[in-house]
């Protein structure tokens, strides 16, 4: 029986474990027991720090692990180290150590044809703010956090100082803070991809509902994005070059973009599955392609590049029910009556105002249709 190591024990670890079981693969999860969401879903749980690479490597060797998967930004580097030491499929550990660095990725992709960049600057301390040469408004965020943590749009020097302090408080390590020109207008998207031996497959493009300033929280995701064939082809071409530029060789990547007046602007790369239910179940529902299975196959080195022209063209999406989306509450309260309902999740009886993405502990519903988009999407205006 094949054996898969999963580094981290959050919601994505549960998704991996579920799919691995369907495929007849035994799962071994490595993470601290406290707060481990996936503890009951995996076959074997190891109560251990994800950073104790020597111990994880020894256990993996002893049990005969054949593939290693990360689950979050924090586990990308440990997973690459373990897989590399075991001689398994992995991104270069030196690349994995910095592949979540937003400043590093902007520097590496600033010459990629067709990919635009806002003006940006690295800020290591508060005194650096005084020398910035970027016009307001600006976006301030940690260089190595995901899920919109620590993100603030600032419109003046006073807000900038507060935004920098907020970013500093939210980041979990010694990473820096990046300040970028705020891209006004247009629409936000994410690109879900799979890479194997340096060949990149664009699986799906997601259209996002965003709260906008000040924290740019994601309030909904919709697949497929409403794009022309020409724009979809452009995204696929540009992203293949961009993923190569940042050193992506193996695994999935969730890349965030903005399209303004037909131009692609990079927001950030995330070399892990798209959160907030994007990778699963949305991408699988909309394409009919087993995206999670693809990630597992890459880890074992037996991935076959999919023929994306044969994918289904279904409609799938998620709407988070928050203070920012209170106009969706009437849909949420009655969504059981609609044929498009895939899942309804109620975590709280009150509407909350989100300051960062919280895709698993807030109210939401997921829709799915093979025929057409639910009509409420045309009726709702979140601007």
C-alpha cells in the first residue's frame, strides 16, 4: 500500500486524507496534536512539530513513505525538506523556503511579458516608511502571510503607520512588510494550477468577490471566471512563464491576479492549495477534474498532465455570509429550496465583519450547477 505524509493538520489535511482513502493510500499526518483538525481523519497521526525535520524524516523512512504534501504556507518548506531528503518528488528546498515571499516573487516576475506589477517597496522598520516613493492609496501586508492576514489599504501617512503596525502584529515570523501601490478598479481572480517537472497546467480560474479597502477580505469565489477565450488563453500563457520564474517545479499553486483594462496585474503567489474551499470542492465541481488526486499523484511522481480541453464547464461557487454581505442573508436563510445548493454551513447566528479570510468558521453556502449560474448572482451587487 502506498503511504502519504501530510505536513500540517488543518482543513486541507482532512481533504487529502479523505481522497487518499478513496485511492487506497495510507496517510501519516505530522503536526502538534493541539488544534489538529485532521487528527481523526488520517490513518496515523504523529504529535510532532512540523519543523522537527530530522524526526519526521526518520519516521517516514521507517514506515516507507512514498510522497509528501504540504497543506499551508507554513508547511511548504518543511515538506520540501522531508521529501528531498527521502529522494521523493519535491521543489528545491531553497526555493520552497522563499516561495511565499511576496517581495521575492515580484522581483523574479517583473520581467515576465504580459504580467504587470504595481509599484512596490520592502519595509523592514517604521523609519523606512518616511522614504517611500509610492503615491497613496497603498496596500501594506506581510511578505509571507496568506489569507489576507495583516493586509490594510492606507490613504495617508497616519493610516500608513497604523497599517504597518497591524502587519507587524499579524505576521508570525521575522519576515518583512511590503508596501504596494493599491490597484483600483478591475476585478480580482485566482489561478489554480498544477506543476510537474516544470510543466504547468492551468486547471481553473476563479473570480472573486472582495470587500475592497481597508482589508480586502474575500467574500465569495465563483468558477469559472467570466472571461473571454482570449483573456483565458492570455492568463494560461503568462502564468506558465511566471510559475517558471519563481522556481515552481512540482505541486499546486494558488496565484492571485487583478485584471484592469485588459491588463494582468500580479497580487501574489501561494504555492499551496487555494483555501476557502477553492481547491476543494469548487475546482473539482466546476471542471470535473479530480484536482486533489492530481496533487497526490504529483507527490508520488506518477502524475499525467491532464487534457484541460476535456474538462466539464460547470458552475460552482461559494458565498460567505458576513456583515459585508448582509444582502445575501435572505438567500442563505432559504437556500435549501434551490436545486443548485451543494452545501450550507452555519457557524454563527449573527453576522460578523471579517478582517481576514475565514473560510471554515463563518456562515457560507456552496452552489453547483451543470446548466447555468444561479440567478441570484446577477441580482446581487456587492460594490
